[in-house]
């Protein structure tokens, strides 16, 4: 086995140990497998943030205080204006709507009177809580956002409820004239889930109304798809996620964002540009992570929890916005309930009235910008237009990204606009709030 | 077009706008396209590091000083001991070897005398520069690493040169006995590049020796594969990369690593564990990025530049170590010249002498650990075993990763060991060096 011929072959193998070839990183090699780079990115991110976490803990100690968390919602823990406002008015408003609608279904109201009552109700729903938040001093900003958010959701839901019932009424009038078959209620038989299909005006019950108010959607439908039963394990997992994410969220906010925001006040006051940029980038990471946590907490855990509890079948609360290669795709996919509402009750009606696609799209962004501003300015009692401008700036940004960037570059541009844009607006508001409230006290 | 039937169809479309479906992030959805997450990682890394860069600049200003850069290599700028040592001894050593070998080829030396002369030469090559670095006080640590690195490379090259020529000599003896065909020189015709093939002992020229000494490989071969011509654009691009990477490297070192190392001294002295961990993680990022830069600078730019200049055909200086899923794969692929040398002149000879694979592999790690320690301890004039232990720790680590982690987890483990392991050893040496030199002065 170790004879001279074998040795000779072995030697030839030894003697030529090089062959002509290119380095892998040279473009000539045609090599493109950088799978490991993704792992590298993840490891680097985890390590960098572990370092930041440790540095933060060493510098500030533990900052979270359970009492302080409660006082975010209330100035005076014994009066609960925000909660009372939500519960009390909520029920009054909600009850008013099916009452009106069943009256109009019975023909007691003319179309015009019904329309006027509806408009008054809707207008009051937006203005009354705003007035309370502005005028009652014990409502804190966080409590205010909570109240106004709830009322905005209710506003959108009732708008949809009224629209759908109006369409049904129109349809039943048409049917009565043409004797067409029942389009609004294709078949009276039971579904496989055992739920009976409901026809207009059989849907105008308080029970149906309340189901819609609590269901995780903004678009009313007479017969929602229902899941066959409540899966307890799914429910508990979502509940566990909700609690865990909520705690991490609070912890990050107090431990991470508050110190950065506080340390940003001085550079912001002095308008020190390079330090402001540094603070902005420093704020961007926790702000973005908290936004991601909020997204997961609200759109995945909470809405799925509610849907499971109510046996609501349609769980599409978001699509794959993380892959979006254009700003438009992002806005169409990250918040499906609002997107669906805008499409069904705002964009398509505008198109039907003869507006062009571009105008209608801009109008949707304008509406969204209005509600963003409404949800921020009123609770802060401070009318700057940063949130409004932030939303409206999406239009030129969408145009730019759509025209000049494709594929991964477009995706990266969307991520950058999310990561940088938000903390920019946050810093603006915080700065103005600080100047308005604390510098006055200091003077 | 807007007749009642069309309207009816439109309405049905409106009336049912939900369908039963799962959220994308639920495991039941079977969705797995997270392409955008890679872009997110890249954006987050760039932004985090932009922030660190800006913070560093604001805190320390610009720290790079061209004079200080030169003084890294020299204490006294008018005596160049390191450079003289390299140039002078280098030539003496290099010339001695082909002389000895041509003498032995002519049969003037017996095999034993030749072996003894070779051993003496090799031993002197490792010990003499080490002695100079240890004893001449004007050699700085960086200069020392440079000198010892050069001599280590020369040592490995000459070891290979001697081995290959010995094999050729043995082969020619066998051939003379058996009249076998010339295996060491399969064909005398010219290659397509126009270079003539060389046969033993025709290779024993000073020109051939010097080509091998400067060629970017550690394994000698009689007829290296040659590229047909020098591509000027390739050469200039590599040169530009070399200069650029070198400048970025120096900048990062002074601006980023030195402040962190300096600020780590206090926690290290006090043995404050949590602060030490924080400094370690803080050091890990620049250290790792600089290692990556060094890798690219040396293994891609510099070696390709040299290879192009010498028309050396084999450009495989590294393989795809970034995808390595085990520690062994990493060590086999990140430094191909050394790996090839170890395989050809150390691992396979050990196997042929009857050692098992495991023992031979451990021996390779031991040799590597020895040279790591040699290249660090001697220039620092400080015999700690951190580098040696760092290399030897790869053996249990390789066993652990190989047995318990697969795929992406294995890859992540390799990355973590690279990112964390190196700065750990660096901090250890820096701490000991600091305690030895600066605390003595302070006392």
C-alpha cells in the first residue's frame, strides 16, 4: 500500500496544489451565496442592543415605577374622567344609532331627517370628547389619546354601519320595484357554523350593533364570517403575548425613551444641529422597536384575542408590509381595518362620484393626516401641524420611492422613512410640549 | 352602466367584505416570506452605527494624528530596527536555502547534514527575530508584530520549499531505480501562457526562490499556475481598495477603539464585572468591524494585488467562511494559504505516520495556537497565554457547536465566537500590558 507507485501518485497530488481560480469576492467569480450575512446582521443587532441595555442599566439604574405608570393615565387617581367618558357616552351614542335606523327602516323618518340626525350624532361624537379633553384639566395626554382613539374607532364603525344600512335600504327599494331576487341575503339557510344568515332589516338589533362595535373590524357587514368555536389555547397564548408585550413596552418606555427624550431637551433648545441629529438617531432605535412592539401587541395579539373571543372569522388585520417596496404598498398593508374602511367608505365613493384616482388617493391621505393630527394635538392641547405634515409628506415620498427606487432599495427606503420619520415627529412634539409647559414654570 | 343590476352586484361586493382567514404571523397561516427583514437589519445596523459615529465625533473630536501613526512602528523615528531586521536577515536566510538545496541536489551533502543545516536555519529564523524584538528597546509592539509575522511567513514558506524538494529528490531516486516515467514533471512542453514547465532540480534557482517568497501562497510548487497577463484595471482597483481600507482602518482604530480601551482600564482594574461586560460588548463592534476590514484588506485586496502583479493564477485565498455552520469549517476556510500549508505539511504527514484524525487535528490547533502566542507575546514582551488558550478553546467549542447546533444556529454560534472571543483576548492583553507598563510608572 505504501509502494513507490502509490507514493508517486501521492507526490503528484502534493506537488501541484494550486490551480487557476478567482477569489470569491471578485466579481469574476460569479459567487453570490451570502446567507451567513443575515445571521451576522442578527447577531450584531442583538449584541449592540445588549450593550445598550447594559449601559442604560448601569447609567440610570431601574427607572420603572408602578405608581408613575398609573399616573400616566390620571392626574388624580380618584377621578377617572377618561374612563367615565368612554363608558358613559359610548353607550348613549351606540344606542342612538340602531334606534334611528330602525325608525328609518320602518319609514317613520324621511331620508333627509335621518341624514340630519346621523350627521349631528357623528359631529357630536368627534367634537364632544375633544372638548372634554381640552377643557377638563385632569385628563392626561395618554388618557386623552385613549379616549379620542376609542371615539375615532366608534366614529368610523358607525359611519360604516349607516352606509351599509343605507345601501341595503336602497337595494330593498330597488328590489321592491323590480321584484329582483334577494341580493342582500342570498340564502336563508343556516351556515355550517350553525349561525343563521340575517337579512335587512332583521339586522337592526342592539345585539347585532354591539357585536359590530366590539368586533375587530371597522367595516359593517350583515353576516360576518364566524369561526366554529373558541380555541382556548390560542386565546391564552394571545393573552399571554398581550400582557408580556405590554410590560416590555412600559419597561422600554421608562427605561430607554424617557432618558433620551430628557437629554434631548438641551440640544433642541439650543438648536445644536449635530447634537440634535445624534439624539434623533439615538431615539430612532427604541422608538422603532416600541412601534414594532405596539404593532405586534395591537394588530396581532389584541385583535386576534378579541376575534377569537367573539368567534370573528376574518383575521386579516395586516398583510406583509415588511416586504413593501413602495410607500403606497406599506400604507395599504400595515393597517388592514383602516385601509379597508378607507377603500370602502371613502376612496370608492369618491371614484364613483367621478374624482380621479390621484385626487381620491390624496384625499385618503388627507383624511388620515387629519385623524393623526386630531389624535395628537387635542390630547396635548397644542396645535402644531407636525403629525399632519408627516402624513402629507408621505405623498411626495411615495412619488419619489415609486419612481426612483425598486426592489430592495425601495424596501430599505420604506424602512428608513418608518425608522427616522416617526422619532422626528415625536421629538418635535416633545420639544414644543416641553417649551410650553416646563420653561414657563422655570421662568 | 349605473343601472340597478350593476348597482346590485356592486352592493353584494360591498356587503360582504370579510372572509375567514388567519393572520400572517399566526403559525396556522403557513406564511414565511420575511425578505424585508434582511433589509430591516441592514438599515438598523447602518443607522445605529451612524449614531455611534456621530456620538464619538461629538465626544472626542478628531483624534487621528499622522505623527502618532508613524510612532506606532517606531519609538525613535531615525532608527528603523524593524525594517532593517526584515530586509537584512530576510535576504541572508532566503539565499542560504537554495544554496543548501542545490548542494544536496548535486549530492555534495549527505541527507543528514542537509537536514541538520536546514533545522539550524529554521530554528534561527524563529528565535533570532524574537530575541531582537525582546532585547532591542526601540522596537515597538506594532513593529514587532510586523517583523515576527514576516519571519513566520518566511519560515512556513521555506519549510514547504524544503519538503517539496525533498519529495522531488526521493522521487528522482525512485525513478532512477525503477526507470518510471517522470512524475514530477509530466510534460516538457510549454503551457498556453508561454511559460516552460520546470523539472527538479532545474527549479533550484534564486529567481524561482524569490518568486515563491513573494508569491501569495505558503505551499511551494515547481510550476505554479500563471495568469496570462497583468490586468491593469484589476491591479489599480485592488490598490485603491488597499489604500482606502488602510486609511479607514487607522481612522477606526484611533477614533473608535483607543477611547474604548482607555475607558476600559478603570473597570478592569477594579474587576467590576458588569462594567467590564459593557466595555467588552462596546469593544466587540469596532474590533469585529476592524477584523473584517483587515480580512478584506489582506486576503482580498493585498493578496490579489500581489498575485496580479506576479501573474500568480490561484486566487483562492479564502472560501465562504461567512456561511460556516461549524467552527471547524470556519478555520478550514477563512485562511486558505495557512490551511493548505497545515494540511500538506503537517496534518497529512501526521496521518501518514499513523496518528489518528483527532490527534492530528488537535496538533494543528496546537501549532496554530503556538504561532498566535508567538506573534503576540514576543512583541508585547509579556508571556500570558491568552492567545494560546483562545486558540485551544476552539477545540471544545468546535465539539460543542458540531454536536448541538445545526444550520443557522451553528452559523450564529460561529459569528458570536468571532465577535466576542477576539475582543475578550484583546482586553486581556491590553489590561496586562497597561498594568505592567503604566501602573509601574504611576507608582
